[in-house]
C-alpha cells in the first residue's frame, strides 16, 4: 500500500521515511525547495539504514509552555490582525 503525504514538509519527510522503513512506496509534495531537499536527504538515509531514530521505549519530548517551540509564530498570531487563508480559497 503506497503512502501519500500531501504536506511532506510538516515532518520533513517523516511519512516518506516511515514508508521506506516499512518497505512501502511514498509520494509527497511541498512548496518549499528547502524542505523538499531535507526530506530527500532523510529518505536517502532511511533507504540506506542510517536514519537516526528515537529508541523504542524512550519518552517523547514534550515542550513546556515557555519553550520557544510551544509559542505561536508572529505570522500565525490572531492578535496581530492578520489571518492566513489556510485550506480555503479566500480569507479565513
């Protein structure tokens, strides 16, 4: 069964890497050439058995409320008056 990830850049090729590791085919797309390049590199590592992975049983990191990654980016902050038309044909 092939795997299709329409937003491949979200995990930088994570779904495609998982597909490779489970001997499946994958297809993905992204608007950013930078993310596509990173995804291609990670898929190549997975194909050759060199992709770093979290050991089975190791806890997943959960960021605290003050960690930078837990804070919304300025462009997605609804308080600045802007809205991005995500998943729609017009303004949100």
